């Protein structure tokens, strides 16, 4: 007696279909070209963000969230090196070190909860000049809500944060 496995059963069905003269696997239909889309011989245009302000808003939200995680001690500082100016990076690193040192010195449980579970609630952006934006964000954690101010400048097609003030 032979056991019937799903693979053997499928092979048996395929053999029966071949004997009957039908093709068990039908080719998928090729989708029709989308009207207005470029022809297949031309490279499609690169994806662009909806607007520059939306791009800055998304960068600000992600960077502020990551900065709060650095202060909480759950994200390494070097992950922000591409986005932050070296002076801002050093300032954030210094503040995170002060928080860790004070926590080790006092063991205060309230200080341990200070930057935990931070969530960026809202981000507002304003274009100051061509390629320069200022943004503000509201961040809520377990203990309180705080404001964060950010200044972004476009440098070589990359947005870089040159000012970061966490309240």
C-alpha cells in the first residue's frame, strides 16, 4: 500500500490531465499597457516625493524619533551620523551621556522613564529660504510632552539637520 501525499496526488492529477490532452497549467495573461505610461523601451521616470515640504516633514519625524531613542539609550548614536550635522551629533551624544551618568549616579526611577516610549505626535514645517526649512515637533513620552525644534538645509541633494533643540 502506498501513501498518497499532496505531491504525489498533484503529480497524478497532472498525468491524468496530460493523457486527456489538456494543459493543466494555463499561462497567465499579460497585463495590458497602462494608458499614458511610458513605452517598455523607455526607462520610467524616477519617483519624486509629493512635495519638498512632505519630504522634510518625514525626515524630521524620523530623525526626532531616533533622537529621542538615543536619549532613552535604546538606539546607538552613530545611526544618526548621516542625518545630523557633526556639531548636533556631538551635542546629542553629550546629552545622552549626561542622562546615563545621572541615572547611574542616582538610580532615580523617574529619570529612567524620562525618554521611554517617546512618540512624535505632530510635525510642522516652514520654508525659510530656498533649500532651508525649519520644523517643530511635539514628542510625548511616559512622563511629559516636549517640543523639538529642527533646522534642515539641503546639501548636495541630501537634507541635513544643522540645528536640533530638544526641550
